[in-house]
């Protein structure tokens, strides 16, 4: 195994739902998590046949 280097961790986050700890190093960007219910559950057709709930 390589030796003689150091990894700097700038932040530690708990991902309780996934069941692990995330170590953030350097300038890395993370993606936001998903909501509990998908947005598609709010999309429907009204009586006039128009789509509602897109935004």
C-alpha cells in the first residue's frame, strides 16, 4: 500500500437513511437527496383534460 501521503477531510456528513458516513474532501460538490415522495405523484389530468401539478 502507498505511504507518505495525507488526505485532508474538510467535513463529515451522516447519511442516516443510507446507513453510512460521508467524508467530504477538497472542493467536491455533492448532489442533493431525493424527496420522500416523487413529484410525479402530484401530476394529474383535470376534468377538461388539462395537465395540472407540473410546477
